């Protein structure tokens, strides 16, 4: 995305725009992570996985629209920063793993999920570079367009919900059952 950003903003402001997007996105993720986590505990993980997939893949998918790169590249940066509201799929992956894996197997499962993060960055970057060489600067955007509906269909039909919706789960520690959503949010902040 750096060459497209430099072509749109100019080489002098490309670095500023990139860091502004990352800074604003990080601030939004920090401010919303506890809220999204508590809400996904209460209403289930799947709606928030939907939102996370959309918020992560919509910015590059928008660049596949003709004319956006040349005239509206700022839209990519704004959507990318705002997409940080969901906290990214990483946090929900850990929560989903905690819900579905037995206590004895959690250390192994968290290790695998944690290892997938750097692997995905390495693999994703390599694929992005290869796609840019093969299809030009919009190559990664075309993959985002294909992945978006595929992942949404996968979540809809093949990924089981890991939380009880609208009801508190049975817990060994009854003191946690007395906390309301508001109490959990206040505790997290």
C-alpha cells in the first residue's frame, strides 16, 4: 500500500498519513477492546467476528473499485482506522479459544493461536508482495474482495457459537454471576 499512499499523498506526507492511521487506529482499539470483549461475552462471538472480518477486509477491498486509488485513497486510511474498533480478529480468536478448549489443553491452544499471529504477518506480507508483482498494485485488493464473502459464509455456516447469547454461562465461581455488563466494563477500565 505504500506506493499507492505515496502516489496519493505525495512522498512528503505518505509517512505522516500512514502513522496517523496507525495511531488513531491504535487509540480506537485501546478504547474499544474491553467493551467489545464484554459485549461478545454477553451476546456471543459470531456477530463480533462478522464485524471484525468486515472491518479488516473492507479497506483493501475498497481499493479494488476503479478510481478509488487515484481519487479517494484517504477512504482506505479512514476505514482502516475506524475498523480498529472491533479490536481485530486476534482478541476474538483468543476469546473463542478460551471458550472452546478444555482447561487442560488451553496452554497448547493459546500457543498455537499466538504463533499464528506472526505467521499470518509473514505469509500475508509475502502473498501481498507476490500479488502486487503479478497483478499490479491492486492485486491484494482483489484477494480481499474474494476473501470477504468466503469468510462471512464460513462464520455463518461452519463456525459454531462459543457463548450463550443473552444468558450468563454456568460458572463455578458464583460471585462472577452477580456482575452486570456495566460492572464488567467498569472493572476492565
